[in-house]
C-alpha cells in the first residue's frame, strides 16, 4: 500500500513541476509581438512588429484615461529610461513600447499629450507610443495573454503586467505595473544583465 502512495505522490510532484515550468518558463517565453501587425505611432508613423531590429524591449499596455496604474507605471518607466540613458544604452540597445488598449478614445493627439507628460516629444527617441485598430490591439494583447475590457464607462479593466523582451523578441520577465510593483532598480539590473 505504501508503494502506491509513493507512486501517487511522485506523480503529483511531477505534475506540479510540469505546471510550474509551463506557467513560469515556457508560456512567457512563447509570448512575443505578433509579426503581422503594424500600428501607428503617436506622431502618425507606421510601426511594424515584423523584422524589428534586435533590441531589448519593454512593452506596456495602457490607456490615457487611466486614473492610477497606467500613468504610475509609465512614470516608473521614465525613471528607468533616465538611468538607461546615463548608461548609454537607451534607444541604441533598449527600446520602450507603450500600446494603448483604447484606440477609439486615444487619438494620436491624446497619445502625444500622454507621451509629452513623460518627456517623449517625437518619434525616434527610443520610446514609441502606439495605437492600432481594435483588432490589431486585441491580437497584440492576446499574444501576451494581456486581458482588458471596457465595462461601459470608459474605465478599462485590465491585466497589470508589463513585459520585458530579449533581443530575439521573447518575453524574459513579466513585471508588475504600478509604483509599488514596478521596481526600477530590479528592472534596470535585468536589462543590463541581458545586454552583457
């Protein structure tokens, strides 16, 4: 009888280990920007996810009307950008990608205003602010298992994660959004380790 308990316990441990590996390692590493999507920047330039130059990318999903977690996360990213600029890697080796999940309300002008708040005043500064069609936005969010919905009042309910991609475009880290969960020092260290 003990033998059966040992076998069942071993099978349970194997199942748990496989589940942990799948959700912690395999599933995130399969997340990436979809090749067949082209969005536009806040300044109207096309931005295709197909054949991007190899860079470490930090991807966040936001909507400009968000009262808390989105602007708090973008503020932490601005602090991180400043550190990466001092290290001489921002723009050249590292790019930030901010994608609105509310492309109907977030016009180019609203996205420009949002970007300006964080010191981004044009394309070509190492940080792109993107909007696409609703279908392109959903396809991109789905590629990261990022969930969002509008309950009807314009205040989106959404996943609270940002995504760090390696030079091959695969997710290497899921980062909590918001001032308390987005730890600039830790993200900086992961990026610098990835670049070394």
